[in-house]
């Protein structure tokens, strides 16, 4: 019987579903990296979320036939190394696209209508109406970079707000809202990032990138932190090119390991009222926790024709 190792906390339906497909399942969320590497050769399949980065070195002595990542994005897996060894790789981008879209819209509405700041003020006894005058999304233009599951989910919802939508995807151009980067720079009032972290996208948001926009923008990043380093974000806020910022991800999400420079950069960014942060939870809902498993189990089932 083929054996599958689950090394991260995932919804219980994963183990149950794999068992129903005929796999022998073992859940070991307590493993250290060295323990994980030592036992991995005994398994045919691996379910991982973000506990370990799966490198070519880790895969050297394995006989894995598949790796399933319970989430969106494969930046923690050496996909080329997997494919060169005949290891099928599955992710579940479809499983949390609804959650991400709702989170992005929540952040956008909060920035546009100053809900985050006005709530704090009222709690502290301030009734400042004029200072909390917001703006409407209808008639505004949103530029979406990356038109996969997440980008499409955001676009479909914001179209109902009466917004103009421009979607740029270098590898999968949008048939619904096709646009060039030049059009985004020229027309966008809001920019939302929905691209994977790759060598090409790492550091995409630079001073030059931000300065290319003709209008001050709201920038929303719910993809990966290293795509938008803190330095250019601060540059954008200081220069007024970024008039609002919503980050669900950060370049370094291990806050306890921040250097003095990182702490100083973030503190200055957070001092701007038009900023909102959340701890990488855009796709982290009760529903997506289950739906991610549904997507992965269906892909595994189809791959093995079970």
C-alpha cells in the first residue's frame, strides 16, 4: 500500500480522503527537519503546507511520487527538482481564491472609507466626520497583476462595484480585461498583486516601478512579501505615489527575527494612517481550510486514476 506523510496541520478531511483513496496515511506534525529528512524515503506521497522548504537536496534519496501543498503557491518547493525526479506536484490555488478575493475587497473598502482609522477614533472618543471622508470605488480603475484564480476572483467581484478593470498577466493574458503594464501605469487608481514568488517577480515593486504610475495609487499585496520589499513601499508613501497600502504579507514574516533596520522600516510605514496589515490570512478562512483539501484530493484522484 502506498504511504503518505502529512507534516503540517491540515483539515482532518485530508487524512480521511487519502485513506478513502487507498493510501496509508501518517500524520507527523512534530518532526524536526532532520527527522523529516531521515524518514521521508519510506513514503510515496507528501502533504506539506509551509513547515519545511522542499529542496533538491531533501529529495535526493526519496522515492516520492507526489507532493501536495495545502495552499496556494509553490515557492517553498523546488518544482524543477521534483519534476526531474518524476514527482507530481499539486497545489490548491482554487481552494482559497474566494477567501483571498473577499479579504482584498475588505482591505480596499476599509482604506477607501477609512474604516480602520475612524473605528479607532470613535473608540477613543473622537467624532471626526470631515477627516474621515472616504471615496467611492465606482468609476475607479483597478490594475490587477496576475490573472489566475486569485486575480479572476477579485476582478469578478469588483466589476460589480462599477469599477474599470485592467488585468496584466505575462504568461496567461486576460481575455476579459486585457491590459499592458503601460496601461496600468497610466490609468490605475488601485493596484492589486496576485502573482507567485519567482526569481522574476522577487523585488518587482521597486522605486522605479512605483514612480511609473501617473496617479497616486492604493497598493494591495496578498501574494508574497518579497515581491514588494519594504524600502520601495516606504519610498512610495513618502513621495505620495502610494496613498494607501494594504499588506497581508511581508518580506520577512518571522517578526521576532527582524533586524533593527527592518523594525525601523516597518515602524515608519505603519505610522502612515492609510496602511492596513494582516498576518498572511487572506486565504485563511474556515471554508478555505476545507476546500483546499477538496481540490488536492481531486487532483490526486485524477492523477492516479483512482
